């Protein structure tokens, strides 16, 4: 059987401040620019969740994308949507909420929730021009 990858696109909005408390205010400003604004800033994120596998002989699906949507919304989106990622999200506590760190935390939440299907890639768009991708390695 062929190995296929299917992807579900899901959106959420959240605020954050990219800040390392071990650095001075000047160093944080130099490194993170407007993303270090002390009163936060927000994004309309786009999350792409990809699952790989062989199509089921009865359904033809690798996985029902409606099921992927329900899992992602209940396990991840409801916990981050319209939240402050620095203050309101326990699984990001103590983490500088860069797009890179957000996607790693997302993987840790979604990978076990999607089993036995195989989560193969996450892509998180922070802006229309910037995204980070992770394949679980």
C-alpha cells in the first residue's frame, strides 16, 4: 500500500511576549524587537497538522480529517485560542513562546492524542510570511 500524508488546517489567535528574563531589557529589545513589547502582541496563527499512513481499505482514508479537527481543537486549540501564551497556557509555562517553542509543545500535546495514527508534521504560521515546521525528530 502507498504511504500518504493528509493535512488539516486549523486557526487560532493568541497573544504573547517573546522575552528571556535572564537577559537585560536592552538585550531583549535588541534580540526580539517589537515581539518583546511589554504589553504583549498577538497573532492569528495557522496550524497545519499532517498525519501519514496507508489508506484504510474500507474507507480509503489515512485518517478522517474531521476526527483530526476534533482532536486538535479539544487537545490544543481550546487551550491556546484567545489566550496569553506567557500567562494562560500551563504546557508553555516557563517557556519563551517563540513559534519554535510553541510548535514543540504542540507536538508533545498532539502526538499521543492522535495515536495510533502517525503525526508526521506540524507547520505553524505566525504571519503570512513566517512559519516553522517540525517533523518529530
